[in-house]
C-alpha cells in the first residue's frame, strides 16, 4: 500500500465527517483534489524536484488525522512563553491543525483585519474566502492535493486595503497529541493594495513521545504596492517531519520577504513558489538551516518573473553537522516580456563534519535578453586559517568552530526586518550551535503550566 | 636582565609540512626582558618557526623540545599556548566576517580567565579594558565594532594585532613580519605599541627581513635563520651588517662548509 492510499482511504470512508466539521468553501475543493490523486503516488527520492527527499517515506507512517476535530487540551494562552522580547505581537495558535486564538487576539486587532480560524471565516464570509482559498496552490502536486482533500481548518489572515499593521502577527504552531498525528495545516494570507503586514510563524512540538507530520500549504496574496514579510521558524523535535509549501503571488509595486529558518526538526522540506505577476515587484527569499544528528533539510525555490522591472534575491544557507543531510534546488524563471528583470540566487553551505552531505542544484531559465541574473552555489568547510587564528588568541577549538558557524548565518539573519526578531534569532542560533535546546525562551520547559505538571 | 630565568628554550626543533622538512634543528633561548630579532632570506623557515611555536596544526613537529617557562609547549593546544602567555602577531591577520571584534576579544579574554579559574569580566570592566588598550596603538573605536579584520587596511590589521597583544598581555610575543605592508607612520605606531608593552618580565621575538623595524624595536640579539637553522647570532650590529651586505656572504659561508 502506498503512503497516499491510506489517506485516500480515510477521505473515502469518512468524507461526511470531514465535511461536517469544516466549511463549504473548503469542501467544494475536495473532490477535485481526490480525483487528481487517483492512481498517483507521493514523490519518491529521485523524482524530478525531489532528488534527495522522499515525500512517500515522510507520509508513510500510520499518522492519524483529527477528522473529528477533537480538542486537545493545550493551555496555550496561559502558559506559552514564545514571546519575542522587545516585540509586541498579535498572537494566535494552531494546535495540531486547529486554530486557537490568544486571549487578547481580538482586542488588539486594527479595524477590518481578520486573523481567525479559516473554517470559521469560510463559514461566516464564504465570498471572501472563496476568492482566495485554493486559488494559488498547485493541486497537480500530490502533497498539495492531499492537503486540499483533508484540510478542515487553518488560519485566515486578511489585511484590507491601506491598513498598515504596526504590530507583527505571530502564529505559533504546536504539536501535542496522544498518538502519532498528521497536522493538515492551511494558511490563507491576503494583504490588499497598499496594506502592510509582518507575520512570524514558529513551529513547536510539545510532546515528542509521538511522531508528527506537518502538511502545510500557505497561499499568500500580496496586492498592489502592498508589503508582506513572512518569517517562519521551525524549532520542533526530531520526531516531527514537515512538508511546507508556500505559494505567493505579487501584484505590481509590491514587496515580499520570506525567510525560513530551520533550527531543529526531523525531516524538513520547504517549497517556495513565488510569482511576480505585476511590474516593479521586489522579492526577497532567505533560508537558513542548521542540521545535526540525523536531520534532513531540503529547500526548494521557484521564483517566476512574469512581469517587467522586478527584482528578486534569494539567499539560502545551510550548516550541516554530524550525520545530517541537506538539499537545495532553486529555480529562477524569467518569462518572455519580463524585461529589466534582476534576479539573483545564492546557496552557500558549510559541512561541519565528515559525514554531513549537501546536494545543491541551482537553475536559471531565461526567455529574455534584457536581464541581470546570477546564481551561485558553494559547499565547503570551516576556514582553517580563521580557526587557527581564533585558537591562537585563546578561543577553544569548539567555541571557535561555533562562532564561525554562527558568523556564517549572519547575512541571512540580517535579511530580517524586525529588529527584535533579529536579536532573538541571533540568540536562538547561538543556543542552537551550543547544543542547547533551542526552544523559544526555554519553552520546552514552560510550554505547559508548571503548576499543573 | 635575569640570566638564570629562561622563558623559552627551543632545542633541536625539526618540523615540516606535507612531508617536507623546513626547520632542521633550531636552537634558541629567550630570557625575560629580552628582544630577539630573527632575520634571514626568503624561505629560510622564519614564518614556519613562528607557526610551529604557536601550534598551527598544518605543521608537523618531528623532533626536538620547546620548554616555555617550565611547560612543554609542544604538548599544548594552540589555545592553551595562548593562555600560558604565547602570542603570535600574524604576518597576514585573518579576516573573519560575521565575528565582531568585541565578541572575538571577549571570547579570547574570558577563555583565558576560565583557564586560570577566574570569573568572566563584567560588561563594563571589559569595555573599560578595551578602551584602555585601544589607546596603546591608537586603534579607532569604529574598527572595534566591525568584524575581525574585515575591510581593515594593512596598517589597521597590524595595529589590531598589537591591540590584541595589549589585551592578552603575553609573556612572549612573536611578531611575524609585522613591518610588511606598513608605511612609516603606521610602523612608528605599531613599534611604539610594542615598546609600551615591554616589561622586564616579558620578551619579544621580532621576525623581519629588514633592519628598518629594528630602528624602532631595539633587539638585544639578532639571529640569522637559513635553511631551517640558526646559523649566526650576534648583537644589534649584525642587523646593520646584513642591511649593508645582504645575506649572500652568510649563504656562501654556510653552503661552502
């Protein structure tokens, strides 16, 4: 039995339950997704676009799906300490794949902004959600179709025309369950013309006794002259795998920053599809991954220049230690007519041990003469001269190595526009390299209310 | 000068890289308060000697002993040689993008304090120390906030070396071609810094091609290193002779033996 068939079976035999506990707008997309999966398999290692990562293996364990929407009692709002110091955020949670508001979420909201359960908004305001839900995601991709077939909830973020959100939005994804579980997470982000928002997403696993899989599809619509930042930090456990697929579309004069940070996890695969459909867009795509143990981290980017005078910049960096492995496959596509495009891509990797492995495959596809494009990929080791220089000043070898690995990540951290988050990231990266539990503000201990434990 | 006290005692040191022997039995004794100059033609092994003493892992020591105030230097990791009081001013200081000078020096200083079971310096003590030591070589505060040596001019890099030396207060400093790439003003500042740091308890080994630096840092002994051995030792006058006559006469003398 293929990994996919167990989920198709869940859908076929529990369709009524799934639909009863979701929203009509989402239900309308299920059959099409189901049909596309007929006779298919999830991509295996070696499939085009999946050379080093088997999605089949990722989904193969017998994960449960919470189709009955059983509430898992996680007292997030009381005890969760995932706050970023010196930064006040509008916070909400996704526990497994259910939306949970923080106690103060609604009274902090600027006029007209929606940050809420996707199923709830889709029920209350189907016209709004149907305009965006499942419009960007590519259901020809088996993992996307699987998500569309099963997704029952998620998060809707809607920032109406001209609204500039001063406070960043923070979404905390949490896994906690009493059995192996797949979280079918779905995010729709709409930033209308002239609006501005920053979103911080953190992935955590509270109870790492069980295996988890996060299947996450994000659709982001960035309107004319709008600005959206997405910072996505994965700090889960080695029992948690993640396949996150972002589909973003930028209208003219818009700006998008996406920065994905993998600190801890099991097997991680991130896809970034960005379409620049209007003129004069700026797109910044950063990625940083730190691997150790048996972690595997695969980042895949596809930036599509469909219009003129756009600028895109990609920087992916990876430090791999011990037995960890990494992959990067990145594409820049410049369509005919997308003249005066500037598109850059850089992938730099550091192997800190003899057994760590990195696979990198940069690609350019250009159908236009008047462009400036470049790509580059390097994989190397720590600079022996720098290491000796530091040791000669008395810095112990392990500390010198750690400092150099941290220094390697500095330019990806500098891509973050929120100062408080930049400081926080430096701290998290430092802790990560010093081998400490790199959870936000020691949340590994304080996630659960200590009084109850 | 204390003649009984030996700070560094190098005996029959042989070392090389990738199977090629470069040092072929070096003997050298340095006492506290002394300044030694090591001169010699290109390829004689001057920089190899300084690298081997500092513990550069790319060189392999095949024979000999190095005693550093009672400690077997060759057994120590580079970081512990530093803690024990050895300092190498690099001919080519390494640029380390992403590591700030402040973090670099704090890590170095606190590692040394830890080695001697001392508490780390508080932030204000540390900054005060940095400020004091910067004055020794007139190092701009702006450089201190940048990444280690990144984008520094040749002169700034060498001043930064002496600044680090001032902070770490070594017992023995080895200045490897500190004069290379310096204009006369930078040279004066760097040499002035070295002289300010000189006490009767510490010692300096100056490795140089030219007499020029020795006008500013006065040596007590001048050694000529040639083909991996110290082939001649004299007083400051030897440097002047070399400046006048070059190395050929010494080469001929040795090669004809």
